[in-house]
RNA sequence: GCUCCUGUAGUCUAGUCUGGAUAGGACAUAACCCUGCGGAGGUUAUAGCGCGGGUUCAAAUCCCGUCGGGAGCGCCA
């Protein structure tokens, strides 16, 4: 269809002697008005006349007719041609040379993994999948916050107050320790000094704290790995703050030598006032490293060792200023790739009662939410399939739960804040992941009854309804949508598209019978809905969502 | 105080970058549709662009102002 649009644009370009026609095209508000529209406001003083004049042009192949509607010129595709292309549709695999690194998830060890982290992982994973589908070489990177003040705080608390270490449920225990430690410190400011000492000892390689760190670090990582496995998220590389901390300090000191950074109240900072970016602190006054210290070294590694062309950081919008500062500093350091660093920010996930904070412990953990949704899904599946085994019920319910969770995280425009109400469970109806899975099972069910594996003969000419034409258009739109998202990162366009397609299918389904319509018609309809199912499956997979055969 | 983001029916949301036709969808509410390929569905109804200016043939979209909500602004990450 992109090709059709292009040829039409050329024809009109010739007739009007104007450039950029292709950008003027729009989709009419209702498909009964046409498939493609050209507003004629820019062709002379009287757009209605201009439209009438242009309506006389000779239409290129693939177009059926053109009508005018006031100042609009509305084109209709040749329906049979479109349906034919949709029936014969083959997946394309584009190739691009650019190498992109997507850094996401970045959880801190020794803290809770909550639903805010979930939005990040799901978003990052979808970006990775979509960029790969649009042809980029993608490195999926995680960056674990395994050291820093928060870890020192936990180690300090465990060392000082915990007589017994747990033997199970490590992740939650650590999350709880962090909350308690924060509370302790807030009651007595002087304890901060003790924590600073623990951090300094640890950074110098103190044996006791290193051993304690190793043990507790592993507990956290095992918790994360389990979550990633369940979410079906895979990383190509794990970076750790601990491995860039030391080199980061060198960079900070080097920045001072070069006059990019200066000392201020004992700490080192890069003054970015003249770029309206405030001051960027790169080393603490006690000589230990900061988030920024480590990010400088991390970026350097990405550029030099991994030789990437583009670098995407998936991090919440509250860090927008921080990343602007980081990118500017990288630029001052002379990295040409600094201009190709991109902060993919997104809105907070918060509770109806307000912002979540690992420090305060008022969070919904990933496990908590998942278990709630899973419970609901299990009961729904049970209702429908009394004969299924427990195992099958749970497997299916888990896939449905994942669809519900991920879809909720992805269908909103990225900057939008997501507010969770603890008591409201996620919906499986309406605009939801399960709604899309449902469409897939309906199609699969038809195929089961049809008892055909492969449709060899089909004929576009027998598919004459508007609904069939609409479905065909959706199928043909998919590839350009993916490549568009690969450029603008508007992930939520994909869930939106899938909802539209699903809805179009559902109304087709209730109005049109596929089976028992004679071999020719039935086979052609089967072919069409098979391609609908494939498109939905591909789309869901790009969002990290699995389909189910039955639900 | 300064900076950034955001405001669309009772609730949630798409559209805003790149201005075009009747602002699309979901939930809730009220009707209706299984002798049919799966009702986690379909059809219909009700209801909306915070406010005030400006630019334009045309504004949810751009500009200015204003009000409400959120986030950030040196030793957290």
C-alpha cells in the first residue's frame, strides 16, 4: 500500500507541479469516504474546484476510483488487488547496519523489584524486539546497581542488627531490610557517618563486608533472574556498577585535570550552568563514586568496546535532567557518539495513594501483582475448562496474566503516569492483552474445525465484503508500522493497532461464516483469517506477549 | 523560586511532534444479539478536548497567558 501511495503521489505531483504530495495524504475519517485522501487547500484559492479538476487525472494501477467531497479528493483502492496482496502476504525481514544498544531494567540489588521496575523491563524488551524486527543489530543490556550507598546501607544494617540470616524468600527479606535501615537512619542522622565508613571500607576491599556483599548480592540476582525468566526477557550483556566504579573515579579525576570538572565543597562537579543544565556532580566529597561516576565509564565502554552507533537508556522521566547532564558531559569529553545517546523516558508507576518508594516500603512488588492477576486468571480458565489438568490451567493462566500485565504497561503513551489501585485487579476484557489472545484462539478454533493444515487454493475475487477489505488493509499495514515504531519508539502504536485489528476481526467473525461456504469461498476466507492470526501473533510477540491456542 | 512533563465524557485512554472532514476506543450505565466457527465477543444509546486570548481558509493539535496535577533542581539511584 505504501507503494500505491507513492505512485499516486507521483501522478499528482506531475499534474499539480507541486512537491511533497506524499506528505499531504491522509486517511479519511470513515472508510466509506475512501481509503486515501488528499486535502486540496494548497492547490490554488478555491480548493473545491482544485479537487474537481484533479479528480479527472488518470488513476494508476491499484486504484479503483476517485471522488471529490468538498475540498477533499478521496481515492479508493482496487479492493480485489488489496485482498489479493493480503492473502499472498509474506513476512519481510529488513536489514540495517546500525548497531544499537538498549540499556534497561537496571535494578538495584538489595532492594524490592516492584511494578515500577516492571514497566521498565517490559518497555525495554519491546523496544529491543521491535528494533530487531525492523532490522537493527541490537544489544540488550542490563546494568545492575550492585554497589553504592543503598547497598552499603543494607550491609551496615545486616551487619549491625541482623543476628540471623534467612534461609528462604531472600528477595523479600532484603527489601524489608532496606526499609528498616532507612527508617533507622532517618531517626538518627549521625548513623550516616557509619554507613559512609562501610561504603569506604567496602570500596577498599574489606574482607568481611565483601563476603557479606557476595552472599546477599546473589540473593538479589537470583530473584531478578527468576523474574526475567518468567517475563521471557533476555539480556545479551550484564554490566555491573561495581565493575565501572573504579575506572569511573579515574575519569572524574581526569575531568578535573582537564578543567572540565572542578572541586566544590570537597566534591567534584561539572558546571553546566551555561547550558542551563545546572551542576553535575561526579564524585562525592568522601571520595566514593556516584551514579554519574559510573555512568561515565559505562558509556565509554559502550562506545569503545562495543562500538555501538546508538545508545538507548530506558529510564524513568524523573531522571531527564540527569541524562541531559550526562550526555552533555560525554560531549565535553569529546565522544562523538554522545549525540546518539537517547534517554527513553517514561512516566512513573504510582499508587492511588501516591508515589512508590523502595525506601519507605510502600510498593507493590512484582510478585504481589503477578500473583493477584494469576489467581484471577486461573479462576477464569477453570470456569471455562473443567476438564483441563491443573498444569494446563496454570500454564495457560500464566500466559494470560503476562499478556494482561505487559499490555497494560505498553498500551499507554510513554510519558503518561500509570496509577495502580491495589484493590482493582487487571481487566481481561476490552482493551487488554487477553482480548487479543482471544481473537487468536477464535481463529485457531475455526482451523481446528476446518481440519485443514495448509490452504493451497484461494481466490481474492470471492472476498467482496467491506469487512474483508478492512482486514486485508490491516494485514498490509503491519510492516510499515513496525518500521515506523523502529524510528520513533512510539511503542504504544503497536498495541493500539492490534486492538483495532482485533476489533475488526471480531465484528467480521459475528457477521460472516467461514466454514461450509463451498470450497472456494471457505478456503479464501480461511486464508484471510490465517493471515490475521499470524499478524496478531507477530504483533503480540514483538510486545513480548505469547499467544495461547485455547483459553 | 526555576526547569521539564501533563490536563480529552462518571472513570481510563488514542489522537498533539507533522493543524484539515462527523475527536477514535475501553470501563461503567441502559437496551439488544448464542438452533451459529468459542459471549474473555458483537450491535445500539448516553456523555468529552481545564479556562482566556492569538495565528490560520481551518486549532484537541501551533503561539501567549492563566489555573489544576506530576516530576526534577550537588554528595540517592
